[in-house]
């Protein structure tokens, strides 16, 4: 079984800044008061920055981290190179692997469950509908239903958005050989699919983030602004559309 990774001890966010020190204190207080989300799921299309943000949040909060097995999928490079002929094995690998990961997730009945994940298995059908033909999709859905997957609901979903051109730039920048042939049209269709999925999603609160000009990996102000938004999150849906020039 693939167990969640245990995050390293929390890393201060710009510890020399008074504002950052105050923010850290508020986050710690929220953890003590049990008002901070325990299970955060980061979602969005390929290249939007899910894994980077998930790692940073897990490090800061000292939560276990669960990542989807992108580089472990032996069919993925063939799918990007050959297309539809490799779509079904690619999707089935992800489905079965994510099903095992879900089985390792803390259940909804555990008050002390803590987790940051860079995927939701509920979105698997999105990829299947985009890449499989009708007969393959029917087989895929039969297998999915037979697994009887019951994932715990996140306390907060952070949905990262960006245009297809930005996604393609980020994909090429991270330099995975198997992603070098990803077409912008595929990324555009994927971004549209995510937008439709989250338009109807109502199983957990969603923080929708315009991540097109945001650099959570290297810009402390951007990351701190997101943390502030998480602390202020109320209701079932909020939008975070910061102007980077003002951060």
C-alpha cells in the first residue's frame, strides 16, 4: 500500500517579517482551536502547480502528504506520444493506484486526521471522458464502480486555474521528457473539463484560485496571501483572484 508521506517539520514563512510571524501564530492558533482544515485537496489541470502547493502546505502545517503517481505510470509517456491507443491502460493505472491511495486515507470518522493531497479521485471520470472512446469509457466505468471507492471528503478543496498557454509553459519548464509532446489543445480541453467539474461540485468547500500569475514556489507574499485566504474561508465557495503587483 502507498502510505501518505510524513512532511518535514514546519518551515517558517519569511521568519524575518513581522507580518509573516503574525500569520504563523494565527495558523498555529487555528490548529489548536481546531478551525483549520484537516484534509486539504489541491486540484487543477496539468502544470497548474498542484504538487508544488501541496508540498508547501504540508511542510508548513506539518501534515502528511499524498501525491498522485504521475511519474510512476508506465503508460503515460506512450499516451502523450501515441494518443488514444494508450489512453485506457493509462487511465486504469491511475484509477487502481488512486484506489489504493484512497484506502490508506484517514476516514471521515477520525477527528485527528490530517492530510494534504494533490489529487481527488472524484475527478478521474473527467480524464476518462476526455481520452477514452465510448466502449473504453463503459469498461472503465464498470471497473470504477466495481471498486466501490469511498474517499473521505476534504475539509477544503483548493482549485487552481490557469489558461492553457500558461499550463504548457509550466509543463515544459519542469522538464519531464514524457510531457514534451503535450499539445496546448489537450490542455485547453482539460482546463475546460475542470471548470465544468467544479461548476457542479458541491461535496466540500472550494477555494478557486486564479494561479496564472502566481508563484507559490518562490514568492513568499503570494503564498502568505493564499494562507490568509484559507484562514478567512467561509461558506462553500470563494474566489481568490489576487493582483500579483499588489502582493
